DNA sequence: ATAGGGTTAG
């Protein structure tokens, strides 16, 4: 595997110090960028080719500035700003783009030399600024500024320039102002090229109007690979993952060379769906089309394989990457954690830190998840502290979620409650839900009743809380209360989101609902399920119906549980997945307790492997055991 | 000599 994008050398990773003399700066910067490795990053290569002829290199240097680690360079742009009065049009245009806001707008009217290019640089700067910072104040100010720049361009007679128009369309798209964007687009129908069309496409996608984007795409007089990848990205953004993959396949079939963006996006779609065959197809496209492997692609592949249940393939890709960025490390660490390989995840985190990388909030989601899933209580507490104290990362809801889970699971329910009550943001009810299920597990009846009633008040539509509370009452043999909770639940008319299970077979995705009879092979599936049930009963399996709360008899409960979507998928797996291969299932909800037992038993009795991805983790089941250690 | 569109981790 070839990876074509090496990172900066260690020398360049340290922020350079800058002098007032741009010539000296250029030499120093180029020195820092010169190759530890034969291949250089694109921008750096351009710099190196231009050599040390500073006068010529300066604009390129400026162009490369935003991509370089210039933490210590606050005064540098200002010193450039002061020299701008004598800058050439060429250099000052670059200045417009690289200076931090609000310098470009202050600089623009004072520049002695401007040309139509200047407007595009200025607009690009505004768009970047707006894109990078979603704050309302920034947004309003930038929009006003953009409209002002638009007016200036009209006055200067530059508004008909193709590049200026494209930059304007992009700008209004970033603002989310599709009406203004459309107006610029419609004004001069003859001054358009593929970039114009792509900018409009992207504007609609950004505004969440993927349907309109699709109409534009279908009617475009010209398309290139960016048009395709924008549409694929649009569908992924809207959660229409199957459609996104369909468009991607169409692109490949039509012979359009898939670019990195399209592939990364398609991999993300496959990852979110959890469909390994789809993901492998995208990987094949990479290999067949000879797309150069990059850090982005590597990271996306690692993520895809982890989320599609093949942590081994993820590791293989990760290990083959000669250079990795934070994305790649985070994907791998989080992947190990969701697969229950907590020790490996923590070990990898330590390696990551020892190689000089700086963890992000996502890294800690992975690490804390790893600790919680593996029961590493002390380590979890320690990393939680480390995150804030050493790295200055503020805890987000996900971090609290991991910690509450970690503590509750270990029986430290009181500590979990203290953590929730001390939070600096309003806690998500889900955190209390974690505490509630811990109360059930650890038999804390009184606390469970308090928390359960509070939760039902907070979120009356969530049926899981009623189920938990009722089972806590049941555990305490308070049958009157159990009945009351049931009644409350049916009166409130809680809506449980419908559970489904997906199964892939030879490129076709099969979706099952509870008691589903719609599948074309339904008869065979139910026959298979009967056979499995018989064999499991012989092996001593007894259904546990405690998770069924409907007011029905036990016999009916057993029946209800027997046709859970997951079991239908397993039965179908017996029919279509060749022996020796694991049966892979993707679920939207958590596995119910009895299905979990049932599935484990299947792996033991029939000697098959089952891999289930539920809402938040993987269950690797083999020989009657599960990687989650029966806690989820 | 300069310019414009698309990109992923919880």
C-alpha cells in the first residue's frame, strides 16, 4: 500500500519563530519544510521548487501559511499588513486571503494595486472565515461584508467576471442564503462553467436541500468528479446513506474517476450503515482505480472496517499506513473501544501520545469508552482528569456518558450521581437512564424508584424508563406498583421506535422487522427458526421474558420474543451465509436480554460465529460467549 | 506569476 501524503517533519511541527524580515522567515520556513522524505506535501513541494528566491517565493509562502502550524505567528500577519502599501497586486491578493479577520477588509480599500482577482481572494477569505466559525455574530458581520464586497465588485465592473461570480456564489452558499446565490447564478446564464454549477450544487447541499441539488445535478450541462462527490456528500449529510452509495456506484459504472472526497464520503456511508460488503466494494474501487492511498483514505478505511465489524481489517489498514494523522489514530482507538478491546485501545492511546500527538475530544471519547467497556475504573477516572488538566479539553456530554457508564457499571452509583449533579452543562436524561439501569442491576430499589419516577417525568415518551422502573418494582415484589407503571405507560401512549435488523448477503441488504412476514423466503426463515428453537430447547435454553412489558400471558410473551427481528436475521443467515463465515447483523436498537442469550446459545450449539452491531457497540459471539461480557 | 467548486472521527 502506498501512502502519498507524508506529514511535516518534526522540525516543521514545532511552530517556527518569525522575524520582521520576510526574507529570513522564508528561508527559515523552507528550511523547516525541506525533506525528511522524498515526497513533499503539495504546498511544500511548490515552495521547495520555487527555492529560496524570496521575492518570488513570498506569495507562495503566503498561500501556504494557513496550512502550516503557525501557532506563534500572531505578530507576523500584522507586520505583513504594515508592508502592504508597497506590495505588488500579486502579493497583496495573497495577503487578502491569508490575513486573519478583520485585516483583509481593512486592507482592501487601502491597497494601491487591485485587479478583478482581488475580489475573489477577498471573498474566499470571507467564506473561509464564515465556514470556520459558526458564531452568530461572525455570521451576521460576514454576510454584511460579503454583500458590501459584492456591491464594490459591481461598482468596479468586476461582477461579470467568471471567477468573481463563482466566488460570490460560493460565498452566498456558505451563508446559507440560497436566494442570493441563485440570483447571482441566474443573472448571467452565459458566464458559467462547471465550477459555477458545482458551487450552486454545494450551496443547496449545505442548506440541506439535497432534493433541489439533485434536480440541478440532473439538469447540468456538464459534470466532473466534484459534481458527483458533492451529490454523494449531500445524501450522506441528509442520512440517505443507501441513496448515497447508489450514486457512488453509478459514478463508478459511468466511468467517472472517483476522487478522494467521493471515496471518503462513500466509506462514511458504508460505515454508518455497518454494511461490510458495501464498504469492501468501495475499497475495491480504490484498489482497482489506482487511487493513491492517503492519510484521509486510510483513516476513512479504518473507520469503515471498525464500524462494519471487521476490527482485524481495520488494524491491517492502520498498521500499513506509514504516516497517520489524528483522524486515523482516533478512528482506530474508537474502533477498538466499540469492539470491547479496551486494553488494546488504551495501549494504542499511550503509543499515540508517546509519538508526540496531541489527543482531541474524540480521542478521549474513545479512551473513556474503552475504560468503561473493560471495567478499567481507576484508569477511566485518571484519563478523565488528564483530559481536563493536561490537555484543557472541556468535557462534553459523551465524556460524561462514558464516565457515568463506567461508574454505574462498577456499582459506584453514588459517585455517578455526584458526577451528574456537578456537571457544568445540563445533563442529558440518558445519563440518568444509565444510573437507573445500574440500580436495577445492583438491586438498589429505593434509589431506582426515585430516579425512575424523575425520569418518567422528564421524558414521558421514552418507554425504556417505564420498563426499567417496572422491573425494579418487580424485583422488590411490589406488584401493585408494577401494574401502576404499566397502566401509566399505556395511558401515556409511549411510542417505541420500531426495531429492525439488517443482514447482508451477496450484495443484497435484507431488512427484518418484528414478526416480519414480508420477506420472499419467509416460509424457509420461520422453518429454520423452528429448527433452531428445537435444538436450543434440547440444549436447555429457557426464554426469559422479563423484558416484555405488555400485559399479556407468558405464552404470548414467549411468542413475541421468538420473532424479534434479530432472530429472523439469524435464521436467514443460516440459510444464506456459508458455514464458516460469521453471520453479521446490524440493529438500530439495543439487543434485548433474551435475544442476547439466544444468540450466544446459537453460537455454542451450532458452532457458528455471530457479530451484532447494536445502537452503540459490537457483540462478537462465539462458543457461547460474547465480547461484551454480558454488560451493555 | 495570482483566482473559483467537493472531504472523514463520538
